[in-house]
């Protein structure tokens, strides 16, 4: 019974994780329609999503500290704020109220995503934690995929309110489910007792954690860059917008599958570093392939390979952090997510400058991804000096 109850907590958390990403990307697949509906530019609609990584960089560490000190109430607050922000977008206030709603969810997101390692550490036995972390991570990519699917199913201006309502209802149901399950389960058998200051000092002073953060900077940035500019980069080779959307959706679906399956097998066999390095090398090769031979077939092959091999590196690194840091897993996860989002801003920014030269842009993504290999190699000796 206890085993079932703990996995109910993980399942409810996965729903909230998916909800944060679904709400984040609500308007991304229907940018043009949303811009016409609200009477603003497409760039303004873009900022409804772009604010999320920016606020994550600012709030990742404070959210991690809050989770280390007050895990259950902080996570509940993240779930509830996500539901509130999603619901606010349904009020009759035009673009301004939608912006406010998105901002509330962006503030809540670090409290949810930083808890991926913590929810496993608090409520699962050690042998089950890799599976819990994999499920939590996969749920975020599942939320992204759901946003693209819903955008394709409800693409018109008359359906925009329905599209927004679906996200709000899902977020509310997920928040209620997680709150109920957390209250039933209590604080969990492995609840942290560390103070926020002690957790922050210990984590910032940990060379191994710093190396984990550096190792995800460029690969995470590559994924963000390709997700942001994939359609524009494939268009010059004759790939239509609809076909590119399908390619990007399949990329995320492949990531969901990869995150749900590969990390568990890898962590149980103790081959984390080889798996990460193989994934980075394969993803760099995929980027290079589409740089040299752009087209629908090569693009689809490359993006599927990236989803299967690059995205699972995140739950593997998060599991390594949880295993290493113990009570400070929230702060460590916050630092890793913050560094990844910083990488996204940097690599996506550079890729955006090359959007009219897709071969160079894909080559840049290949180079930034392969940079992760020597950085990952530094994780072999956690006690070594930097």
C-alpha cells in the first residue's frame, strides 16, 4: 500500500510537470493567430514563452533553496500558482491579462521542475529513484508535445479560448491531484532537514555539482536553439512549415520515450558517463548531417536522433546530482536547470544570428553539443580540482 501511495505522488507530480510546459507553450504553435486575436505583434506573443527561461535563470536558485527547506509546501505552491496563472488567461483582459497569467506560471515553474529530483528522493526508495526522475523529466517533454498537438488540433482564432481553457483545466486538475497526494503521503521518508543557507553553501562549494552544471550548458542550449529555430532553419531546404512542425513534434516525442526508458537502464548499470558521451556525440553528428545535407528526410532523422540521445542526458545528470548531494538536491537541481537555461539563451541567441545561414547554424549546434563531451569527462574524478 505504501509503495502504491508513493507512486501516486510521482504520477500526480508528473501531471503538474506536464502542465507547466503545456501552459508555457500554449501560444507557440498558434503565434500568428494569437497575435491577430490580441492585436499585438508576433514578437509580443513570442515573449509569452521567452519570459520562462529568463525568469528561470533568476529564480532557479531561490526556488531550489525553498524546496530544500520546505519541500512539500513549496511544491504545492508551484502547482497551485501554475493553475492560477493558467486560469487568469481566461479573464477578459486582452493581452495584458494573458501576460500576467504567463508570468505567474513562469514564476511557479522553477518550484516544480527543480523538484524532479526531490520528489524521487523524498518519496521513493533509492533503487526506484532513477525511474522516478526519468518519469518526472519525461513528463515535461510530454507537456511540450501536448502543446504542439493541441495547437495543431485547435489552430483557428475562434478556437483560441478553447485552447487556453484546456490548459487551464489540465493545470487545475493536476494541482488538485498533487496537493491531495502530498497531503496523504506526508513529508516523505527522506525529507530534508538542511537549512537553506547550509544547502546553498554546500552546493555552491561542491566542485562535482559545478561540473555537472557546466556539462549541461551547451547541450541544453542546443536543444533550446533547435526547438526555437528548427522550422526556420529547415525552410530553405524546401521543408514546409507543416512538415517542420511534425519534425519538431516527433523530436519531442522521441525525447519523451528516451527520457522514460534510457536513464533507468543507464543508471542501474552504472554507465552514466559513457551514455551521456555517446548521446552527445550522436546528437552532434545529427546536427552535422543536416548541415551538410539539409532536407526533410535528413532533418527528420537528425531531430529524432537528437530527441532519443540528447534529451535523456538531462534526467541522467539530475539523477547523478541527487545521488551526490542528498539533502541539497533542490538547490543542486536549481543550479543545473539555471545553467541549462542560460545555455539555451546563449546558444539560441547565436543560432538566431545565423538563421539565414542554416548550414552554419546547424554546424554551430554540432560544435556546441560536442563541447559537452570533454566537459562530461571531467566528471570522472569528482574530487579533482577545477
